[in-house]
C-alpha cells in the first residue's frame, strides 16, 4: 500500500514503480503480495495516514485474501502504525521496517550484523510509545496509580528507552572500532599502493554479476533485491597497473532509512577512499534515471562525489529507450554475456595508470627483495643483472615510484 499526496515531497510519494519495488522487497523477505493499493489525496491523514475510507477498503481485502501483514510503501509515524494495526487487525509495517527485516535476514559478517542491530534499535526507539499502553503509568502526584507504584521510579517505557539507548551507544562504540580497523587496513593498502575500485549502484543493478565477470570470482548473483549486504573484495592483476582491489558494495534504494545509511557507514565509507567508483546502472529498468539520481545523492552524502567515476550501463542489450547514454566516462555492458567488459577494463586501466611513471631503477644486490615489490605493485618490463646492480625498467604508480625514487638511474 502506498500514498501519493500532493503535500508530500516528490521523492516520498508512492508510485506504481515504487509499489512494484515494494512487492519485490516483500518477496526477498519471504512474503507474497496478494493485492496492491495506491491512494491519492491532498495530504496524509494524521490518524490513519490513508484515510478512514481507504482503511475500510483495505480491511475488506485483508479479510477476503486472509492476509496476516499489511506493508506500507511510505514511512509511518508510530501513532499511525498503531492506529492502522488496530483498524486492520493485522500486523502493520512500513518500508523501513521491511528493509530492516531483510537486512537482519541476510547480514552474514559480524560487522554486518552489528550494523543491522544498530539500525533496528534506532528504528525501534521512537516507536516504543504506545507499545506499553496496557500498563498503568506512574504520575508524580500518584493519581490513580496502583498501590506500590506511587512515588519515584521508572515506568516500563522509560526502562526500555534507557536500555535501548545503552545498546545504541554500545553498538556505535563497536562500529567505531570497526572503522578504526578499516582505517588501519586502508592505510596499509595505501602504503602498499594497492588501488581500490568500488562498484556502487541501485540494488539489483547487476554489480555482483559484473564483479564476477571482471575478476573471475564466483560471488552468488541471484537477482534479488539486497542480495549483497556485506562488502565483497576480490584481487585482480591489471596490466600496466599491478594488483587492484575490486569491491562490491550493498545496493542503494529509494527512501532508504536515513539511520540505515548511518549504520552502514562503516561499510560504505570505503567509497570516499576508492580510486575509482563504478556506478552500475540497470539500463533495462524504465526508471533508471530516478535510480541513478538516488545513487548520486547517497554518494554525495557519503562524501565521495569527487572520486573519479565511470557510469556503466549494465543490461544494455535489454535497453528499451531510443538512444542509450554515451560519452567519455560511460560504458555500455552486459555483465551476463561479458559484452563491453574489455572496454570497461581499458577505461579502468587508463584512469589508474594516469598516475603512472615509467622509470629505470638500479637496485643493489643487497636490496634485491625490492624487485618482488615492483612486480607486485607495478609492471616490470625487464630486469637485467649487471656487475654492481640489477637494472629494472618498470611502469610504476607515482606513489610506488616515490618509495624507490633513490634508485632511479
């Protein structure tokens, strides 16, 4: 169910497309949609969000179809969710709650589970009010409170709020520790001069399939929304560049809960330290422009808008428009068939090698171990063993060359 109200921001209104996406999300979570309802009105109803008439219509559908869950495309306030649950007599969740449920099911790593738990607690905290309506509240003056509950103390609601706030603080602390570990790993990569290429894009755009095609990896790619939640990284030797890390990130989606973006920052902050972003766009989707705008917005929010970027139009063989986008930083591919993959790798190589220096180094025999590092971090064209040194001709990233500049002939 969704609402398109004139008073709502355009990005928050439901559309036929967003409801189709909601249906796909429900399937990912293990449910099946039996009916879809789009309500159009001037403004949301403060009590039931969609209005009493539409509530009765939906209640009839629920009764006829024997449904046990009502899912709303828009974010509901705690009071609206409670009112709808009472009126419809089934469990009610909104888009944010559904996404969190999927994340809770699919997170695999310890870090991913931490991130999901933090997001769930942040989602739950403002919705505690009303969950304890069956309890008698204490009042400062006593009032009608039962014997033994007057005076100082805490209600169950206050106790739960304090408990959840403590959990949030603890989880944020643990995630901060994860960020520090990632920072150490990132600095190590920088010292080793290993470039990083991050694949980003709307959920189900084909990032995992493309990563498999580029690196020969075997990451499961089954065409479900949010199939990849934890960042997956693969290594690849790239001619003229050396070893490169390719990372597949969690897919973005419209109306992504803001606290979820924050919770996943420990994973997504890698974007702002990448050498290249590969923005994978599903060219077969009629709403690809709206989806690309969502990704652009989140990239900006994560501080990665200055990172060199390639726009990769995947599933281009299924494009239904008249003119497929083209340009210097645009590549058309089919990750499934491999079409366009070679052109994409050439563009990646061009960007990464633009900071490359060709040099001749004279390496003393007592420092011959350096040559292994040169093979690892760059491209060695030749190595000749002279009387007093080893002459190495190589194409090296400038940051690698800076480490061995003293040996330049």
